[in-house]
C-alpha cells in the first residue's frame, strides 16, 4: 500500500502530482478560450525585429504581460516570445478589457497566425486566448 502513495514513485500521488511536480491528469474543465483576432502594435519601435522575423512562425505561442506603469497607456499589455524577447504590444484600442481580465488574475496568451513584411513594418497577426 505504501508504494501507491509514494510521491516520487509510480503510485497514486504520482498520477496527481507527476514525477516532476506536473500533473499527468488534466484538470477538469481546463481549456483555452479564443477572445480576439488582432495584430502586434509597435513592431517598428522594436530593435532587432528584422533579425527576429525569420524565427517567428505561425502557431508560435506568445506570452502577454501587464504593464500598468507604462507612461503612454495605463492598460498596456506587453507581448513577448516564449524565449522572452519583446515584440510589441496589444493595440491600445483592444487592450482595456484584456488588461482588466489580467488584473483579475486571468491568464491570457497569444498565438501568431500570420506575418507580413510591408516596407519597414512587420505586421504580425495574432489570436488572443484566455486559459481557463
């Protein structure tokens, strides 16, 4: 019976907590909820965006971070790659509701759907999701 409840073994607790602390059983009702199609704002102001562009692929997940102390927008939401590289912001016209959701503790993330180079501007289209 002891081997069933050993935390580090193959027992019952290992199913819930996993061997590395990651659950092997999905949480009930866990899902990603699509919220909006939009684009990344401010890419022309990002140093090195041209060098980064070949590494940005459709389907890549993006991390979203609240930036309440942003001097230009109190509802600013920063967008970074999974590697932590800043690529821009959620457009100001779209960010108020998302900022309030994030301030309430909701986890939002983005996924690249398309990218297009237009002169000096890199247009990155994304979808925004809420993980619930």
